C-alpha cells in the first residue's frame, strides 16, 4: 500500500509519520527511512523494494518529497508504483497541495496510486477545540479561555501550541485537573519573562551590548531559539498595546487581565513608557518578524542561535 501525506505544518506531518511508524512496528514490519534529494531516486527505489532476509514485510518512509526534482519524482513513480506485496511506502510532502492537478507529473502519478491525506492545521474556534482535545489526552481539562489564549499565542504553529499545553499539564501535576487562562498565561511567561523583558528594553534603547548579552543568556536556556524570539515579539507587542489602552484611561490591573500580562507590570508601568520607547517598539517588532521569516526552516538549534544573534547584532549596529 502507498500513503501520500501532505500539509504545511511540520508538527502535524511528523505526528502522522509517528503514528504510521508506531503501527508498522506494532505489526513487526521492518522500517526504512529516506529523504528525497539525499540519494539518487533510483537508489532509493531499489533499496525500498528489497526485503531483507529477516523480514517478510516492511514500511518505507520517503520524507521531504517536495524537495525532489521533477526527474526524481518521475523515476520514483516509475519504479515504485505499484508497490510489491508486503511493502508499504509512505511519502511525506511538506507543503500543501491544493489539488493533484497543481502537482508535478511524478507527484500526480504517486498520488493517484496512494491513499492521500492532508494534515491540515485547524483555524479559528477549531484550533481552540484542538487544544482542548490535546489537554484531555494528557488527563487535563483546558478551559475555553485558556484554549483561546494558547491558540492566540501559538498562531498557526501547532508544535508550539502542543508544547505549551504539555508544559501547562506538567506544571499542574496532580494538583488540578483543569487548566485556566491564568495557569496558561503564568506558565508561558514564567520561564523567560524577565530576560525577555530585559532584552526588549535593550533593543528599544539600541543598547547593543546589553541586548546581545541578554540574548545569549536566553538562547543558552532550555527553550528552542525561535520560541525565545517569538515570546520576545509577543511580550513587546502586548506592552505597547497596553500603552495604548493606558492612554485611553484603562487601569493597569484591567490591562494586565485583558492582555494576560504578569503581575510584575505595576500600576505605573504603562504610564511610564515614553513616546520614544513606543516608537522604538515598531523597530523591535519588525526585527523579530524578519527573524521568524528567515529562520522558519533553519537547520540545527546552534545554527538558529547563530543566525538570530547575527540578525540582532546587525539591527543594533
């Protein structure tokens, strides 16, 4: 049997891959893994179709098919279709294919012979519902407010959303079965709030030395580098939304509740943000947006750390 899995969200693709792998191993199938482009298509096809002496069945995972050349796609389609008895092939295409008509010829042939599934990230209210289902799988109940908050925090990054839900569940342990919006907000800001706030201030002041020193400390922490950058972005964004609300007469405590800000924002915090700092926030937000765009599919964490540091240093030059 041939499976063709496609979609834009790497986390959902990886989860589908994990499910198929678990099933294959439960069925005691031999498993092999390839990445399109890492080896000639002919070599991948030949090795995929050969059973070892120790297994009568196997499942072959061919990842990142979207990175294969048209020639390699044609060759894979010609050699692998139809899959021999006892061999399952799982193709992973890490982009969304709107319709088979828009796919390259080789991909069309593979899709026509496959069980096709799109791993599609939910949107809007469906995203919050997905978050609640994830929490239930961990034995916790996620309130609607908490689900909305976490979904808003993660945007369309399903991996980040799943990670935050798991952190909330772990932090509560056995003390509570329900995760509230306050629990979710506190967990998200608890680890790096102070450092991120310090980094944001340094960027606003154009204090290159302080910003890079704080950034280095943040990136040496347990968080994935892009999550550090994303949290910095969202913290700064909330602070300056708070400034606008404060200018409109809303109290600090009301703003903190509305924007899920931590208690370290005291009564005078928003009124003390200067017009100059507010203007500098736009630069900080532009910088983090550029970083996220450039580093979306970067390599290792060390490469991401290096690239983020270079971008920040260039911005503050």
